[in-house]
C-alpha cells in the first residue's frame, strides 16, 4: 500500500480539552457519512461510549454547567418580586382609597420578606414559597385584584418553581460524579481509536476495489482533521518552548528532541482510492519596480 492509509496521532501530547474536540470532530464525520456505510459500526459504537466517559469527566472538572442558569434564574425571580413591590408602592398615594388600602396590605406582606435576596439559594426558595402562600390567602385576594398583581404573582410562582428544578438538577450532578477516572477514560478511548483506524485500513485491504464512496470520504476527511490537530499541537509546543526560553533568558538553538513534531507526510493512497484534489498555489509575479536615481550635486571647490 506504500505506507499507512490514515494519519497517525500521538494522543499523549493532547490536553484533555483538545482530545475531546478531536473525538467530537471525528465522530461528527462518522455520523454524517454513516458508520454502517463506512463499515465501522461496531468500532464506532465502542468509541462513542469511551468518548462519552472522557466528556463526562471533563464536564465534572469544569464544574456544573447549569450554574450560570441558576444565577440568571435567581436574578429573574428577584426582579419579579421587585416589580410586585414597586407596583404596590406606586398605589400608596392613589386617589382611590380602596387602592391605597390594598397597596398598604400588600406592601406590609412584602416587607416581611425583603431580605430574600440575601438568603442562600435554598432558603430564598423556601421564603418565596411562604410569600406566595401569604399573597394567595383568601383575605389578600381582593387586594391583589384591585392592584392587578395576579399575573405578576403567577410569574413569581413559575420562576420559583423553575429555580427549584435547576437546583435539583445541580444536586443530581453532584451525586453523579463520573465513575471512570480521566486517565482510564482517555486510555480506553485512545485504544478504541486505534482499533477503528485499523478497521478502516483492513476494509480497504480486504475489499480491494469494492468499497463505498463513504469510506473514501471518511479517509480524506479524517486525514484532514488529524493533520489539523497535529499542526495545532506542534504550534502550541513551539509557543511553550519559546515562552520557556524567554523566561530562562536562554537563546540557544533547540535540540532535536525539543523541536515540534514535523507535519505528517502525505500518505500515498492506493490508486483505486481517489486522492483529494490538490491545491497548487499560483506563484505571484513580482510587481515591476521603477528606480529613479537622483545624482548628488557636484561639490564646489573653493
């Protein structure tokens, strides 16, 4: 075959985030082309399970992904409560005596809960529940109706329920710490990745000319992805080396083992598997340069 069909990658040089992105890019190609059409359904399914373990532990290391949602929902809930308070306050000086009385009754209840934003998440949720029970008492309903606050109170109840659900989700996340350590998950994913690569090359060898166009596309797209990530890692290693040299004050030439990995050589594919179209850069013609020489004035001898 004249060399390996698929570009090889040394995954040990990849950081956790980088290897996760590589696997997601690769699996996106497999999903689009169809693992069955390529002939790697079993190998692909095994790899997906292993990659999910990597992603799960990576998410755990990053912390809860819904923390921003919790903060936003807490702010939204507090904003609705402030709107209710402002609307009630605005009616304290209404020309209508009935509305002034209704406003005083509602404001009196709301002031009992004005410290809600300073409470913990769980305590504030319980306090909002108590507030809603106070506002929904039969004696308060005429006041709520006079001030037209029923919709706002319903919005506050919905926001509090949504906040409670988000907190429960975060508690479940905390109890679902990944059981597979990152080192073990990565080792398993890398092993299955090599198995998938070997499976693809075996299909080409065994089937000769009889293989699917999806396989051709996968080989081309996979090699493009692999080369891109190799170049990313080489550039990153070069930057780290340069930064380390600047910190130590050294300006010596790097030794061969310190140099970034050379890009993967183009692999000669078998003639029955079409090569991707090559891009031949067109050499740029230098623009004509016109030089005008102005002679220096003659020296005058005195």
